C-alpha cells in the first residue's frame, strides 16, 4: 500500500488540514501504516497535483491560514480501484530479530532487556487499542459497514499484540531471565 492510499482513506469521511491528518494518523491508521509528518505533507502535494484531493484555504484568527484537503471524485475512484486491486503482504523488518541471530552468553541479558522493553511497549499499545475498542466498537455487529472494517483492523492489531506478548514471555523464559 502506498501512503497515498492511507491518506485518501483518512479523508473518506472528513476534510482535514495536513496537521489534523498527521495528528489523526497517529491515533488510527498510523497504528498499521507509519509515516512522518514530512512524508504526509509531501504526499498531500502529490495527490493534489493529480487532482485526487481538493484543497481550500481556511482563515484563522491569530494564526496563519490553513489548507484543508478533501477527497475529489477522481480520488474516490482511484481509491476504489486500489481496493479492488490485489493486496500485497509486506515482509517485516525488525532489527531485534536479526540481533537474536547473534545471541551469545555475553549479550543474552542485553537482548532480554530489549525484549522486555518491547513487551512493555506492546502492553501500552494494547491498553490503547482496548480503550478504543471499548469506547467505539463495543458492539461490532451494529456498526455501519465502513466502521466494521476499522473494527476488523483494530481486532487484528489486538490479536497480533497478544500473540507478541506470548512470544516475549516464551523468549524471556527460554533465555532464563524470568
């Protein structure tokens, strides 16, 4: 998936400024597709140039005017075509997994510490996911169709996170640090 598709997806329901988009990205699609603010702004310009996004200037009191982006008809058509295209799975890249290939008695405690830190990070993320699920998705059957899709992505994130915690626990036991 290109960042363009993630941005257009984020603009399906609301027109947003680049700042609002980047902020919302961090608490929604950003869980599953990472992008910096700079990457988002660059992609917004490209999408506008393709006429897939409209942009309008909004006056603000005491602040510089902001540019608000919206999905155009052409953008919606491009996004729909992408949805129907075949889906690619991207291979994961994780330095920790490569480091584990270098495990030896001298670095076991250090790598166990990295696993413990990752475990704690995942616990925080799962807490947030669960908070979102309880607040917005407590009854998935009653959700509108699009929100069911968001729920399914969140549900997979929770399941993968729980599996990762189980792997961390297994790793720490195997390494003899628990």
